[in-house]
């Protein structure tokens, strides 16, 4: 799993991600995120990296608990 | 409300109870092999043994085939099972009566989101699948067993108690003519999911029950539909729940509807309610008649060990998985074929008891794998939380547009001949060898199953050995149950014609390479450059004999 920065335009990416969620309710946003995860997973295509990413995503983050 | 007709019930055969000689005799007779339960796995084992010339006692509490009060349970027989039935001599009957298929489609709503063609990876004489009502399969097996004439088939004989002994098992049996007791060197429990033997011995099956509910409608109608396995993740004609559609023998379709978890099973299986579902699916103008309606839930269990001293568990007595992918019945049939040749070699004094440990070492992991695979299908079909529903919606939405997501759509992964892990008798693990069409050097045709149907022995397939090597290998393996063949070359051995499909399926490359095939058509060893000593050692390992000559 690569954790060093690789996204050429991080702010632009983040803005595009937010824009895609604009106007969606919680369920629609969840659907969008799920589709996005699956599309990105196929871009990665490496089973070990995918499993490492799932583990990393599932780790509790002490500074950003869900509201 | 529309009313619906039922077809006349199937008339199934029954066989007479014949009082055995042990009834009323003070002497307790000991039998080498006693099988309890005449379902698909018990019958396959009895037939496999009889085909090998080995006698067994087969006890069954009933006197007919099928499950009383129900229609067919299993319907899909997979290639490995069909290859076993070819060897046992009933494949032609199954193929003539059943429905051959290899293509499956999965739909979401009105749209096809996934399909597979199992024929693509097949080099076998047998097709990927044949659908057939389970009672027909059992019927053919019983008739074949009677024809072979070596099995002591005891109908209406219920096992009431088993008692493990130091060197076997004591078995109490209840019959219409009274009770009696026998002993067995080895007892094979094929009594199914609710095995009373397993319960009585206090063996934990680690069972769990699903809350998912389904209702089968077996039905006959005139609307022409393709002979394919069709599944819907979310059918518009079933309130967005799953539906299965499959053709069996006699023009009977099995249509299986997923129901709400909290449904009332008595209500959803009423003919009027089931008929309304079918009417919704088939349209207003299609006439149909019911053969059977049956609601069900499913469960799973898996024994930690399939061998407990002199008691062996096969089929549903050992493992139960959810029905998606036809991995239950097929796995039981393959349990029987795995155990049959091992019991036969022991009966014939050509192998020791250690060979029987390999039954558990091979089939328990196979069942564990089937449990994992079917549990994943079940979870895709019945998501357990809002998050799982969200993820499945994403899969289905993407699958409509993008090929990668189609691989994630899971309405069952069809039964395969499981690979076996590395174990003492299989140092490199084992994998199935399909029923390849073969040709002798003189042009006569044969198949791997025909070669394996002769006696009980391993087959060695050696790519173009030299004459001297061939003679030395025959000498080194002389006392063992072994049939050594050449592929091509001029070795003096019986020789098959070289053929790319054969050598690549076996994994043979260079001249001198060698594959060892067991009586159950699993490859036990692959030697890149075989020597006579290495061949003899591989054979002794596969037969659980001392590796020192």
C-alpha cells in the first residue's frame, strides 16, 4: 500500500469528489461512494494492496470520529 | 382468484424388506464395511465398492428413493460427479433422462449483468452439468447396485444405536421383523444432515441456520425457454428479490423464489400464492401445472474431522452448505468416490489403515472450501445490513455497464472438483484429472474413466520413457496396484497416442515426465524427470505404504 502522496492535484481531486456528492442525500452519497470504491479497487487490481487498504480504512482514527 | 392444477405424483419404486439371517440368531456377525443411509452419497459408495468387487452392507430406514413428502432435493450434477457415474456405469442413463447444460445467466431487474460458459474449460467426455431430479439418480444407483450383486441392501432397517469398540463398531438395528445387532470393521455414516449417529456419538457439527427464506415451485408449462441456468439478483416479478430458474427431467422447471425473511411459510407455499408468483413471471397466457411446492430455509454445518476411529462421515452427515452452486450433493458423491477405492484396497489387502486418514485430510478441507464459497454467495443474495445492501447495489449498477463488476455478482459459484491440500499421501497436493478422450497407439479409442474402471489401481502416465526405464519401473512397482502406461515413444509399455490436450491437462512437458493418477481420478504426483525408483516411491506415498522398498 502506497501512503506517500501520489495525487498530482490533491485539492482539485478533493473538490471534484465533493462536487460529485453535492445535492445528494445520505443514501445517495453512500451509493456513490460504494461505486467509487469498486471502480478504484479495479484500478488497483492488487489483492494484497486492496486488503491492506481495507485494514487501513477500518482502523479507528482518534481525531476524526464520525459525528 | 385463479385456481391451479397439480400433476399426478411420481410413482417411485420400492424394494422389499428381506429378514436378514442375523435376525433371531444368537451369534453377532461382523461385516467389514457397513454403510448407513441410501441417499446419493451412501448409494454412490456402495456402488463404487461393488464396481471394485467389494461387498458391503447398506442399511436404510426406508424402502424407496427420494425424500418422503418432498419432491427432488438436489437437481444439478457436476462434471466430476458425472465422471464418477460414467465409471460406475450409470452415466448414459443420467444423460438420457436429464438435461445437459453449461451456460448460466444472471439478471438484475430486466438486464443481464453476468454470464458464464462452463464448457470453455472442459476437456472431459462429460458435460459441465446435467440436471436431474435426485430420486432418479438414486433409482439408477439402486438398480446398478442390484445388477452388480455384491451389496447386501437392507431396506426398512433403522440404526437405533452405535457403540464404538476397540476394533470396530457395534450396531443395533430395528426392522419390521424385530431387532438385531451386527458389528462392523468400519461404519460409514451417510444418514444425512440430521445424522442420529453423529448426535448419539456427541460430535459437534458447528451448525448455524440462515434467516433467508425461499420457496420452490416445481412446475410444468409450455412456454419455450432456453436450457440455461438463469438467476435474478432482484427480479421485478418477485418484488425485487432473488429468483432461480432451471430445467429438470420430464419438462419440469424448478423455479425458486426468495421470500421475505419474516414470511409465513404456510401462506407463501399455498398453491394460490405460489401460482400468483408464477403468473407474474410467465405472463397471462401460459398454462402451467404444479409438480411440487416447497418452502425452505437453509443451514450449514461442518465436522472438524470426517473420521472418528472406525466411523466415517460422508455427505450431509459430514457437511451441509447453502444450496447456491450445487456444492452439497456433488460434494457427498465425491466424498464417496474418495473413500471407495481406499476401502477397496484395504479390503483387498493392498493398503493399510493409514490410507483412510487421507479421506479426512482431503475431503474435510474440500468441504471447508465449499462452505466458504457458498457462504459468500448466500451473503451476496441476502445482505445483512444497510451497508451490505449499499455495496450490492453498487456492484449491480456497475455490472450493467462495466465488465469488471460482473465478476463480483455472486448468485452461486458452481461446484468444482476441489483441489486437495498437501498432506502425507499428497506431498504436492492433488487436483482432479478430467475424463479425457484417449487413443491407444493402434488407434482404438478409450477414456481415462474406462481405464480406471478396470480393478482398483493407480495409473501412471509416462511421456516417452526408454525401454530400459520402463522395464525397471515395472520391476520396482510389481507387487503394487498399478497400471503403467506410456504416452508415445517406443518403450514396450501399453502406449497412448501423444496428444497436446492430454499432456497439457496432466502437466507433462518433457519426454520422461510422469503423472500418477489415483483411482478417483486425482493426480497424486507429477515428476518432471521420472526415474523408476521415483515412480515407485510416489506410488507408495499415494498408497500410504512404507517408502522404503
